């Protein structure tokens, strides 16, 4: 069987053999692959990738970790993740690839969903769909993407973007159901971390007394327990998580510092700048400039 890729790239069709290409030159790209010998050499992408398996069996390898794949599985692959597939039976893959320019066109609420994926996924192989009913739902959305491209109805690109965003939203809600971090064995710590991640935009709900009331324990106990389990104080963890969100916004959005200040509950821009520079060694504006230069040169 000859190996072919049928691509859908911003409204254009093409057929070609697998090539060692790892950059993405459009805001997003959709591609369908049917093959029994997808010999993808281990590589790193400069873009984000979601892979849905329509048919077939084999092994997915991310960052040297292996796990079998099968039909109706959805995988996430991030920039800098090393990745490849080993094909056991003829397989059909559907790829959704998108880069930073695509992210910058989205709404604040949608970016927040994506941030949850960035900072809570474990970068290991395996399907992220933990809700059984979401597997046929995502499959239906993937099939709708294919049909939408073929039919070429009016507002085609807008419909395609909405379908992509819906799939990403479903991925985000499934990640909520996953362990917050593999290194934390305690279910209580996982619950604490998930609580923090879900309320990171609500400073009032991140106060120790509010968290302790939510979990029905004393503020002193929850602070000591959290540090024993994670090696960080509750407030240190919250600040570090906020800084990771700030990094994501500086890299992938055009948000102003004043907007980030308001959204993440900093006192003012000076407070954010001091906190960021203290822990990252550069100011937010310097970080954004260096990220833009790095992305331009990649």
C-alpha cells in the first residue's frame, strides 16, 4: 500500500508523500492520513498538534514514553515534544495543527481554556478523552470538519474555526478530569491543585481561609499539608502558576500588561513587573520581545 497524505490547508487540496517538515506556515492546518507505514522520524514541532485516530492500531511515542493507540483516541502534542507513531495495522489519522498567530485571533475566554491545557497536561502519550460520551462527539466533529471542507459552503472558514475551537474546549474539560500532576500521589493534593487552576482568575477564592473552608480543614493545616506534599507553599504555587499563565499570554496574545494585571488579580503593573522579574530575571516586556524574536527565527 502506497503511503499518501490528503491535506486540507486553508481551503486547498494536495496529495504528497510524507516529508520531514516541522514548521507550519498557516494559522492552522487540517490533514487526513491513511497509511500502514507512517515512518515519522522522531521530531519536534514548532506548532501545536491534535491527533484523532479514526481507524487502526499501533504505538504512540511522546518524549520516549510509549502507549498503544486505537480508534476514537485524541492526542495532544506540544511544541518541543518529541513524537512519532509506530503503525501495526492500517491507520487513519486526522491532524489539527495551529500556531501562535492562530491563538492570537481568539477571544480571552477561549485562550483561558487553552492555557488550562498548556499548564495541566502531562506531555505523555495516551488519549485525553476520559468521558466515554466525548469520544463519539469528537469523532462527529472531526467528520464534520472533513465534510465542511469538501462542501465549500459560504462562511466555510468561520465554521471550520468554530469546530476546531469546540474540539479544543472538549479537550480542556477532559483534562480537568485527569490527575493534575503525575508526581503527586495524594488524591487530596490533586483536588487542591485542580481547585487552584479552576479559580486562578478569582483572587478572593485563592485565599487560604477560603480554600480551607472549601475543603473543611483549618488554614494552618492546609498550608502545612500542601507544602509537605508539593515542596512549595500554597502562595508560592499560586504565584508560579500565575507566572506561567503570564508567560503564555506574553507569547501567544497581544494583551496589554494592564489587562493581565486586572485578570490575574495583581495590585497594579508595578506589582506584576516586580513579581515577574524577581522569578524570571527579565521584565514582562523583555520576555515578550525575546519570545517574538525566537519565534521569528524558528
